[in-house]
C-alpha cells in the first residue's frame, strides 16, 4: 500500500506579518505614530508644560463657575471654610474643650481648617478628575494629567481667598504681623506639590474604580481627625495622655500635620518651634517629592488607558 504524504496548506501568517511590517515602515517614513500611545516621560512633561495656559484658564473657570448659581456668588469661597471653622470651634473648642492649654486657639483652629481643606478638596477633586470628565477626555487629545493638576490649582486659588480672611482673623485676635509670615509661601508650595501628587495617584485609581469617590470622604474624615486640625497633638499625646510615646511620633510624621504645623508656625507667634516635629522642613520636602514625583509617574504609566472601556 502506497503512503500518501499530505503537505500542510501554506499559512497566511508570513504574508500578514510582511504586510504589517510594510505598513509600520510606511508609517515610520511619514512620521506617523500610534494614536493615543503613551509618550516618554520627558515628552509628557513637555506636553503638559505646553498646555500650562489651558490648565490655568480651566482652573480659574471652574472656580468662577463653582458658586455661579448662588446669590452670594464668590463670597462663599470665604464663607464656606469660615463656617466649617465655626462649627469645629463650637464642637471641639466649647463642648469638648480641646482649646484648653492652646494659646490663640481661634487662629490655631482656623489655620488648621483652611490648610486641611486645601488638601481634602484637592484629593477629592483629583479622585473624580478623569471619571467625572470622560466627555472631555474622549473628545480631545491632551495630557490627561492636566485635569488633576488644574483641579489642584483651583483649590490653591480657593485657599488664597481664604488666606485673606485668615489674615483678618489673625489681626482681630491680636496676632501681630511678623517676618515669619513669609514662610507661608514655601510651606504652600510644598503642600501644593504634595496635594497634586496624591491627586494624580487618586485620579488613576478613580478612573478604574468609580466607587473610590464614594469611599474617599470617609477616609479623608478619618485622616482629618488624626491630623491635629481641631486640637494640639502635643497636648493630646503628651505624658499625661496615657498613650504610648510612639503614637505622638507617628502622628507628627503625618504629612497633613507637617503642613498644618508649618503654616501655624509661620503665622501665629505663640506657636513656636518647640511644637514642630524634628527636621520639619526636611519632612515637608520629602513628602512633597515622594508624592509629587511618585504620583506623577504612577499617573503617566496609565496615560493611554484613560477614557477607554
């Protein structure tokens, strides 16, 4: 019996591969690239810088529109944090008497509330920066980091309005102007860098997990209560508190505490250096660089996925 040798039919794979290779060569010759591909990190930074005017205009427009439907309009930019501070003063300063032993408690409290609100609002806005603007993300091509950065810039502008009211409060409660007020500027720069980094990180998380925006208020509220916004951490964790010494150390390393304390040190003359954690400026710079650089890279790595699915 003769054997019949069956030769497998020729496959189309080599031809398809050759066609793909030819198309790739053609695209390369004409300077074409994959649509939506993630650029290199230096190129991404360059693209983001090129859109700095858009980022500034977008943040200003969002800030203006925020209270456009309210009768008092932009007055709420100052009234909202002031009302929050008044509520916290009644609950913590009057009912719970956390003002005990804290000099200039009202300036102490209002400064803490304003600075904390800056961080809280930046992170909340960053969490929804991509998921809440899918129409814009899908319609236009731009570095997606522009959105969380612009929202953080919006919150910085909001804080500057509040700082004007804070200075009036400081003077009204007998806190004299001092050269140390200039230190508020580098403290704000470091806090803005930290806030932007965390916002970029949460923007990526929020784009993949929509429920993150619902969870964040609870996490931020917990963080606030551990950040000395309404009370002095030194007094609450001192030798008479009954708490282990490491609790106070951990709380003082908290980045929110670091930035709040730096602002209090800059603006309130009775809040002296003994109330600050050791190496506080190094801590503030370290947190800013860690969050700013780490958050930016983490966000950039998923650049081509935003708005898809």
